C-alpha cells in the first residue's frame, strides 16, 4: 500500500512572535484515493475561480 502525506504550516512556532500557529495535513491511503481527492480539489478550485460560488460559500468549504 502506498501512503501519501501532505502537510502545511502557517506562522512561526514561537510564542514571542506569533500567538497562533496552524499545522494541517492530509493523508491518503493509496494512489486511487489521492487522485480522487485531487480531481475534487481541481473542480472546486475552477468553480471558485470562475465565480460559481460567492465569497461566503468559499469560506464554508465547497468540497464537502
């Protein structure tokens, strides 16, 4: 089985400079699952880019 892990962080892990640090990530259990979510992401990104959703809907997450 292939395991795909994607992670991202925002801010500096240092209370002196930033009070909040955000770390998130995705784990996919196999290439098929990763490819499926990639297609969903690209579809949502195109819909947002071409104005299909309002700003409020974008903030709520169009991939649900």
